[in-house]
């Protein structure tokens, strides 16, 4: 038996530094080893990422929890230990007691060091879609109309249909190198798979090409997936040594969205200035502008479609101020509790888009009595109201008019009050900002709308 694949008793999974931890049963306890992140895909709530030796969450007996192991830059998922076993990056647990499991990540081998970092260190010579067919580029960090509520990690490249045999644009590998990991997901078993493929041709830099449909059956098999219909909504594979050549046909542009997504990560550069990296995937600390990693002619062609030629940024948090991303404080309860939630799907963001317009975006957040916000309600902000980066705990109660086409709450007010640098209280109100007077966040109408706390 390979000793590293041996299934260790749960009682010895946790290191001496974590001796005698107190975990509530029933639930799931997750530890990780190496560079990567473990998240609970269904239901959301567990994120073990940067600085996380161990985390846990309680669940009702009978709850089905799906854990997903995501490698960091230059790493791959190797195996599970404990309740989860084997080498599949996805693990499903049906909660019956206290389940302890550990994800082990190891470095990718067989790749050379990347070139010395400088202004001309482009390393990709093929853009995944034909640059001549581009009709638009959505910058990194943009609040995208297709449901990305937070400033997203992707850069989207939108294309026109071309006269291929099936009428859609082909997608090509940008890399002669290794396939590090592949994820495929879909909204229901009746839909096509969307593929998210991570490549590397040197040890410190990776690029991901995402939302690829109709992947070539040969590559589908090489990725470790079956082409047969499956009821699964999410599958992952981390091939150990899958080599691919630059310009290799992968599949087709997403048939509905008419776009692909790109992400680039570079360990040679300083980590992104997120306020709390423990709430993000480990890989996101190294998020970069994808365009910077292609040859100059490709950069020139792609930049023609960028608004203001700005690649964008996702790290908009300003420590000590309102600007940036906030997560539910608590476990999804209306008024929260003493435990910070790691649910990345229940959040509110005070950010700017690529053209500098201030936006308030929120998702899966109960701010109005009995109503969960839809996936991407996005509101613009009155230019006369306070700039997000200037609102601090000393500002007291601050009011924003929810303008634009955000949904049912358009033209209501959003009251915010920072209790301190890491706790934010919010309330949707029917009281107009100009009519607040001496109102407090507690007294502002309507009384039945909850005060919801967020943290970071």
C-alpha cells in the first residue's frame, strides 16, 4: 500500500498545534495540508483557505455536504484522509455524527521556473478565441450582468458566431504545458457542461480558460470525465501529468452566453491586497490581468475592446472603510451571531465598475422582510451621497438611495453603520435619505425589515 494514500484514523488527523480542539457535533471538520482551499459547494458555509489550519461547521443529521478541494498556484490536489477518501477532488458526506477529514495538496512537478519577471515576460502566444472575432471584453472585477454580484475574478471575452460546422467559435489551448485541474458544472442535468480548465507552462504562473462547451471527447476522457449523461451538477478532476500543446482545439465558446472567461495567477508578484484572505480561495491572492500574459500583438487586439483600456481589479477592499466586500456575520440568521460566516454566496459589496460608477451589489442576502435577494441585484448610487472609501466607523449612520435597475428595492434606502472596522449593520428602509432626520438604523421604517450584520 502506498503510505501516503493510507486512510488515517480521525483522531490522528490533526496536528499537535491543534490538540484538543472543541468541535460541535453533528458536523464536518476540515483540515488541509499544502497550498489549496477546501470549500463546501453544497451547502455553502465552509472555506478553509489562506491561514486556515482547520475549520468546522455544524449541520443537522442527514444533511448532504459536498466538499471541493481546489489547488493553489503551482499545486494539485493529491488525496483525502479521514471521512473523505481517494483522489477525487469532490467528496460527499451525509452527516450522521462529527466527521473529520483532511485534504492534501502537493506541488506540481515537471515544470520549469517561469522567466524572470519584467515588463515583457509574456508567455502565451495563442489567445483562446480568435481576437478578430471579439465584440467585447469585460474587465476583471466588473459587476457582470450575468450574475456575478461581487467584483468577479474573470475577464470575459465575448465573440460573434463564425461559420464553423455547428455555428459557434472554437476555443484553443493558450499553453504548451500541463493541465493542472479541470472543473465542469451545469445548472441542471438537462444543460450542457461548462468547463473550467487551468493550465501552466512554468511553475509560478497559471491561466484558466472557463465556460467552454462541447469539449472534444478525447480531451473529456483525458481530463478524467465520462462523456455519458450524468445527473451531477459539478465534477472536478486534477490530472497528474496531462500535457497539452498550444493551439490545441478544446471545445466551443459557451453556446448561450457567447463568451469565455479568463483568469491569470502569478506567484512572482505580490499577493493581492484583500482585507481578509481567509474568505477567498488561496489562488485568488495572486490574481492578475490575463492580457499581460500574452504576446504584444494579442494584447493590442484585445485592448481595443476594453472600456478605457483598463484591465480592472477585483481587490477593492479598503481596510477600515465601507468600500469593498462584506459577508454575513453569523450563519445566515437575520441578526447574526458571534460566529463569522464563510458563506461566499451571502454578501454585500460597495464597489466601482470599470468606468468608475459606484455600485452596491448583493446576493442571497435577506435585507427586506422575508425576501432573499436574487443572484445579482445591482444598484447605482447617488453621486451626492458619501464615497464608500470615506465612510468609516466614525461616520455614524449613512444612507444610500438605491437607484438604477436593481430590482424591487429600487428607490428604497439602504442604511449602513460600521460598528467597527470589521462589523457592518445594514437595513433596507422606506424612509428617504433626505427625510431621515434623527432616525436611527433601529427606528427607520419599516419596523419589520431586519437589521442585518456583515463582517470581514
